[in-house]
């Protein structure tokens, strides 16, 4: 039987659960770029409101390493399956509650307007905390069940959840934008995607509760008991792997959030495109991310994930030199080509991560290791980078914002070059 067909349930659990998690994450990114600024953050200018909204978006990246520590601990001690179920419930619950939040104006009527952004930031932290344990577990679920020679193709299953989640999130926002007036969208329409996440979470839980534990984890337990504190063993024996792995993931985060949240804020703000037009362009460009992930995964199994990551990091450096010019060109076709090229390149620095990061750590601390590396790198690539880009744009340096991608590509090149495989993973 074909390996993919034989392991269809495992791959579906990795894909569907991650798609739900990333859907939740992306609807916040889209709402932050479109409406959260004026709804939750009083300020003197639209640019400042957008900056505050993107900063609240960045809170999740601070929460993700904390979630990685917590869920990594239980993932290495209790198992992959139960930890993944818990992370999905936390992420989904936080997202659903955002749908019921009062706005700043509503709370200001009672003299406590500050409560609205505070609650938003708390729930955003909950989203990030849950996602901190999601990706690592989903990647291990796929890779640790992969037949020899199929590790990268199986490890790409969680990564494909990213374009699927993005398509569902921005697609729903696009439909709402086409069906509702601006007033209705700002009043209540933005809440619909957060409410819809409840249905998706139920589907994700149903799929994940039907799978078993990975063979690699069961074999590791049979060989020796799990470490009492996986994080302590990880940092004392594999700190170099955590640092190299963190650097290795920065480029994929930087590309994605500059090509999505930052580009959407610029496109519908400074550049003057309508929300529906720019969302349509981003949805079309999103297909290139899926293509890049698949091509990178196939090439990684034929050569090595490390080699493909180095190729993608080099392409990221080049991308940064032309990204701002394409985005600010004033030509919608050129904007599309720029975003499509960016997301295609992202596929090459994102697709191989599921099979590359596990090679840096032994099974006993692998959940903690890849979760820590993935989410620590996300702070710089996914939180700091778009905020810096927004600050540069507000100060009139938008034409140079793309250079942040080049810098991210250099950091990833260094991280992947210096990384060493764990002896237990050889």
C-alpha cells in the first residue's frame, strides 16, 4: 500500500489540526490589520492605531515560547496525542472568546475603556500559548510515523495547514467584506470568523482523538523513562541545537507576516487598495505557498532538508532586495507577483522544517526542542519584523522595509549552516 494512503489518518490529523490552529491565528492577523486598531486602541492617528494592533498581534509570539515549554514538557513526558488535544482546545477557546469582546468605545461608556484592549491582549496571549505546543507536536506526529525516505513529505503535512488556514481565514473575511457594508463589518461582521472557529475546533478534536501515540515515542519510553524535566536536559545538553534551530526558522516567519499582515495593512492603508481587492490578491498568491511547500518537501527527501533550507534562505536574501519595490509599485499585477514570489520562497524555508528540526534533538526531548526553537524564532521573525516594518513605513522608510527579509535570510543561513544533527537522530 502507498505510504500516504497507509498513514492517511495520521497525516489528516497533522494537517487538519494545524489548519484549525493557523486559521485561528490568521483571523487575528487579518482583523488586526483591518479593524482592531480603531475598535480597541484609541490613538491620534490611523497609523498609530494599526501599530498598536500589530503590537497586540505580536503578544502571541511572546506567549508561544512559554507554551512551548509547558506543552513540550508534557509532550515529552505524557505523549504527543494528548498534548496536541490540549493545545487545540486552549487555542480554540481563546479565539472563540474574542468574538464576544466589548470594544474600547463600549467600555469607555462605563469609564473603563482600557479594559477592552487588556482583555484582547490576554486572549491573544492564550492563542499564542496554545499554538506554542501545536506545531511541534503535529510535526512529530507526522515525522515519527513516516516510512524511511518519506520524512520530509510526511513532515510537510502540518506545514500545508498554513495555506489551508490562511485560505479559510482570509476567504471568510473576503466574503464578509463583499456581503456587508463597512459599518456592519466594523460593528459585528469581524466577529463571525472568530465564532466560526468553534466548528473547526470540534472537527480538529474529532480527528485527533481517533489517532494513537507515535511509535518513536513508545520505543523511547520502553528504552528509558522520560526525563523529569525535559527542558532542563534540553538546555544542558542541546542548547546549541535550540539556538541554531531558532535562527533557522526566522526567515519563514518574516516572509509570511510581511507578505500577509504587514502587506494587508499597507495595501488597504497607505497604498489605497480596497480591502476586497487586496484580500483577493493575497488569496491567489497563497496558492504559491502550498506549491513551494510540496516542491521543497519532495526535494528534501531526494537530497536533504538542510540543503533545501539553505537554498530557501539564500532566496530570502534576494527577495528582500525587491520586496518593497514590488509592493509599492502601484501596479496590482506586480503586487501579486511580489507576494506570490515571497510565498513561494517561504515554502522552501518552511516546508523542510518539519523534518529538519527533529534531527537536532533525541526523542526524549524532541517535543520540547522543536517547539522551543520554532517559537523562539517566531518572536523575531513573526513579531518583531512586522512591527519594525510598520514603524519604518510610518517614518517614511517603507521602501527599505524589505531589507528586513534579507536580514532574516542571512540569520537563517547562519543557523542552518551551524546546526548539527543529534547523535540519537542519525
